[in-house]
């Protein structure tokens, strides 16, 4: 099984993403959801609803993990979004953006 390409505290590897996520985390959450085939608008809105938001962000993190073959569990995803929500969102966004950038290079 693999690991995320960036660590949980690798937030500053992409400063523009870090700033956007800090001020508008629902945008990053929506884009992460869109990257795994879910609705950007729905998951962006759900992400700001306290416990529901934590659940929805954890669900998307799980889908990202599954698509990349990364170890983990739903409980671990919930804990990440409970204690380090911004860092977890950025880590997930860096993971899906890396996949998109690799696909663009291949074309």
C-alpha cells in the first residue's frame, strides 16, 4: 500500500493552495470531491456544516485513498479532519492535483 505524496504538514509546498484553503476551505473541499467524481457544490456546502462537514470531508479523503491505494481507515480520516482539517484538505488537494498534472503531461 502507498502513502500520500505530501505529508500532512506539507501545507506550504503549494502556498497559493494553502492561502485559498485557509480562507475558503469549502472551495478546496468541493474541488477534492469533484476530483473523485462527486458534486463540487454539494460537498463544498456540506463541508462547512460541523459534524456533517467532518463526515463528508472524511468520506472524500477515503475515496482519494482508495483511488491511490493509500492505507488508512474512515476513523483515521475523521480524526485527521477533526484535528487538522485545513492540513488534511491541502494534503488531499495536492494528491489529486498531482494525478491531474501527470495526466496532462502524458497527453
